[in-house]
C-alpha cells in the first residue's frame, strides 16, 4: 500500500468518526442506481436522523424524482427557504458498498450516473420524501454536484482540503435536507 493510499484510508476513517452516517442505501436516478451513504456535516443532525429514520433499518431506494437547472435564482430560493425554516442539515453523499469487492463498482456508478451527470448538465437532483409513519410529505433534499453553492456550504468544513483529493471522497454530492 502506497503512502497516498494509507493517507486516504486514514482520512476516510477520521471523516467517518467526525461526521455520522444518517442514511445508507441505493440512490436512484431514472434507471441508474448506486449505493451511497450520507454523512451529516453541518446543521441539525437530529433532523436528519428523525426524517430518515425508517430508511436506515430498511434502506429503501431514495429516488431523485426531479432535476433542476443550477440557475442563480433557484439557488437563491433554496438558501432563502433554509434561512426561513432553520430546520435543515447539510449532508455529504459518497459511494459505499456492503461488500469490499463491490466498492470500486459502486464508486464508478456513482461518479458516472450521479456526480458527472449532474455536474456536466449543470443540474441539481431533488428528492421529496414522506414521513414513514404518516405517509405525509416530510422533507425535500437538494443534491448538488461540485458547484458554487455546494462549495459555499462546505467552505468552513475543517476537512475540506481532504475531500478534494481523497480517492474515496472526491466524487460526492452535497445534499441539503430541509423539513417540509
């Protein structure tokens, strides 16, 4: 194992300790899917746990039902909604697997079907979720590839410099989870 690989592994372990996993399962966009885990990196971790609680025990698919252009007006609207409600958290979605042998495959799927697609098309993905107990609309998730808003949301994060170069964390989506 090279020094770079050892450093990547050490950074990943530190990242996982510092930022809890609040959801793990298959992210779906049209016919594509990849297994991901979402880490709470800022905001209300309790909100993420309460809204996604049923999903961790029985990880159903999380389907991106809409894609929207990364236009300045749309981004400003999202920021306004976050400021008004103050009930939100920022998550980092990265590929994962239940089997070590499948990790590279999941990373490739995530990078090409989600990260690169959203980044190349200049889109954000939108997930509208329901409360598992009441089946009523409960939350909205906005999933961003690397873009101006995503960079603003994580600029104060202490481990930001590692995200850009770490082989496990470099392909990621920034997710804003907001209560409906």
